[in-house]
C-alpha cells in the first residue's frame, strides 16, 4: 500500500477533506451521503459502504474519499486492478489498473473529482503502470445532470486529458456495444515499447506475440 495523503479544498458548501489509501476498517466507520445510491433512473457504480470496503481491500488499490466533517463520504475515486475474467486482466505481469469515480448528487458542481483524480493518478508508482478508464453510457447520471450523452462523454474526456489519458479504439464487446462508450488510458513514462505493443494488441483481443 502506498502512503496516504490528505488535502482540504474549499467549496461553496464548506470545506471537504480528500484522503487517499483509506483502509477498509476506516471506511466501515464512515457514512455514505444519500446522493450515492439507487435512484429511479440511475444507479451509482458503488452503492453501499460494503462495496467501498471491498475496493479498499483489493491488492494494489488506492481508494480516495471526499469527506465532509471527517465522517460523511461525498465522493470517491479508485485505482484498482481489473476484475478476473476481464480482458484487461490478461496482461502478465498485471500492469493495468482501472480508474473510476463518482460524486454524490448535490456535490457534482463543487470541484471534488478533479483533485481526487489528481491524487490517485499523479503517483510516481503509476509511471510503471497503464491506467485506464471505461466509460459506459448506461452508467451516467444523465437524468440529474440534464446533459446529452455526448456532452457527458466530452466532460469525462476534458477531465482526464490533462492527467495524461488518451482515447484508444478497442473492440472489447462492452465498450463497442454503443458508439458513445469510451475507453481512455494513461501509459506511464516507464512503460517500454514491448509492453506498449502488448497493450495495443490487447485492445483488439490479440494475445501474446
């Protein structure tokens, strides 16, 4: 596990503490804001404390939380290894790590996600990794944001591009199911040409050459 960091940011609704490498036992003592959960037309990626505890317990994971009053979880960003059975878990050694996050409804205009992603992504260890995000349009809260699906997609791209992520084409079935879905990756500066080629092959389901 890496060394945890804390950062306080000021929002229109008061100060919020950002904390990385939150341990499973710490998560268990927190409360989840009601803006993260299950709604009539939207379901959060992670819906309960148990799901966050699981993320924090994964090998190599970094769970970053946005906390109000040191107690209430307003949002999260996660770096985690790909789930077993996913295409992205096929690289050996496992250099790929998924990044994703969410802010609670009511806190999405408060500037929490950008600094959380910075804390998760801008670690020296990630220069020896390939970080990726998978954007499935059916997981986006279009109802609350009132954004068209392409505008929501553009928001994600604009958020991640300054962190070194680039769009990559892939024929992975879930991603290619809809044209608006998105795959982006950040290739660390220490990744050599051979590994880059293996990653490029993996994007199209091509095994080791």
